[in-house]
């Protein structure tokens, strides 16, 4: 398997902060849907995925504070140990900011592997906190959501870049 050193670069318009906020709210609402059965185990953490996306693609516009606050909201919504998601999302945001140039240097399909590793690390942090607090090991199906989220990375990347793409000039030949 051979990956090109750098994907073709395109010039994008600046992203609007309101668009970033809307995507984060949409991800939070997707996480709050009542998933059950098999869908519960393969459900990706949409908030972690979108936080990671914006930390990789716009590291100066989304950082630790937003990740921490979104994590606290997820802790309250899930009824989990307070600070569990907040800590994991903050570390994920740090990893996304630190590795943003590396991840962007890969093609979109190669980015999937990087994203899966980062999301698995996020899940490991939350699992470690849960087990330190006395929880049981939920089984290896706990990690399936990270793989599903990794598979959602290419369509998410294309979808979130749509408002930033320039419209073709009809007068250009």
C-alpha cells in the first residue's frame, strides 16, 4: 500500500465560527439520540469525531476549552463520571492540534488509520477512568465505535469542507 507524500492542496474560504458551533451542536445531538441494540455498540462518538476534525483542520479556532466544555456536557448527558469525557476530549484535542500537519499530509484514505488510532486512544482514556472508578470492563465491542467513526472520516471531511469551497467562476474559460 503506497501513500502519496501530500494530497493535492486546494484553497478554501475561511470557516465561519458559527458553522463550527453548528457542527458541534449537531454532533452533540447525534450522541444524545437513544441508540439501542447493535447500534449502541457500533455508534461512534460523534462529538469526539467532530472535535478531532476541527482540531486537525482549524487548530486555531477550536481548542481545549471547547473540548472540555463539550466533554462536561456529554458527562452530564450520559450520567457518567463527571470529567471523564472532558478529560478524554481535551487530550484528543491536544493530539489533534499537535498532529494536525502530519494528518493533513496524508491522503484522505490514509487519514482514516490515523483517526482510528486517535479515537481508540480516546476510548482507552475513558475506559481507564471508568475502571479506576470501579466500573467493569464492557468487552471489546466497546471499541467498535472508533472503527465506525474512522470509516465516517472521509464523508465527514468532504461534507464539512463544502461551505469552504469556492464556487466556480462562470466567466472563467
